[in-house]
């Protein structure tokens, strides 16, 4: 066997060995579940939800909206005698400043409450 054929045989043997090491297998990954981000709530939705769960009367009830950074205190919740709505007085602190207003929160039929026209 010549030196040249011996080198070719070694190269062929190396190629066969390497071919066995390069087998492609499917990549296995752990199951990754991505949570679907919930849509950001408006301040009005947070206020209406807080009013719907709060007790009727003059008991301060804090609310905060992490989506907007706004917060406030519901100072009073009353029952509107003409509907199933609740009248309320609240403050609202935003980046623009603080306001105080009266509002009306009403059931919307889809288990959420919505703000109605201000009183």
C-alpha cells in the first residue's frame, strides 16, 4: 500500500466516522406557554369595577390602575333610585393633576360595569 493510498484510506475512514457524528435529530424544547397579554384597562373601567364591588355609603375606597398609573379614592357610593346603577364621588390623580368628579356606574349586561353619564 502506498503512502498516498494509505492517506486516502485514513481520510475515508475519518469521513465515515464523522458522518456518524453529524446525524441530525429534531430539536426538543420544553413546552413554552406564552401568556396572552390582557388589554390595558381604562381608568373609567377600573373606577366602575371598584364602585360595583364597594359598599354603599360614605366609606373611602381606594382604586388604582397599573396600566395608566392613575389612582384615586372613591369617597361615596349611593344607589340610583331610578336604575340599578350606583352614583359615586371620586378623585382621580393622573400625570396631569388631580380632579374630583361625580359619576354613575351601571351594569353593562356582560358582567362588567360601565360609567354612565355624570350626574
